[in-house]
C-alpha cells in the first residue's frame, strides 16, 4: 500500500513548512497571536479564572459550549505547519525505491526517539505551566526532526 503524496507537492509544502515555523515562533514570543484575526468562535471548552500565586499562574474553571472571542492566527499557523510538514515529509522522491523507503523508516524512528528523549528530559527538568509549552513544541518537533534527518540521509545517499 502506497500512502505517499505526489512528488509535485514536495517543493511548495517545504517552502510553506520551513517559512511558517519562524513566523509562528516570532508571533509566539512577541505575544501577537491574540491580537490578529480576532473573531467569535464556538468553543467546546474555555477557561474563566486565573489564579496567580508567587511562583505560578494557573487557570481554573471551565465554561464550555458557547461562543467566545479568540485570535485564530495560532490555530491557522499550527494547522499550516502540521499539514505542510506531513505533506513535505511523505511526498515521493523522484526515484522512490526500497532504499529510500528504508531511509524514510529509519528517519522516522530516529525522530521519534529524539522527540521522546527530549520529552522525558523535559518531564524531569521542567515544571508547571512552562511544561505546557514543551508539549506544544513537541507536537511539531517530530515532523521537524523527521524532515531534517530524512533530508540529511538523502543528501548523504546522493552524495555517495
């Protein structure tokens, strides 16, 4: 069973994937997400109360199944990164043979090991609400690691 995308999508998905990551990081670190594309959306869960203590800030309470105002840019960029990353990762190569399939499989395995190794270290060393950011980054790191490792292995293969 061949579940790979057509090769013609590889270049455009790569451009979208690698350009949307720095844009997303910039918007995240400058807190611009909440200011752009604000509209009313239907929410299954939305949090109401924020409790601030000396060392942490916790959100408690849920009021779901109603309309809220929300900036949609973070959801749009996250979807863009995931879709373009998956398409870029799983597009056929010009010559798709057993060796390329093996390189793809090895790259995916190594990216999972790296990602979960980082997650284990973060679980031991990072606490409270900051760990939430680690989990969010973790969603995208598997795709990013896979793309980088696979491209490096392809480069080594074609170079030899």
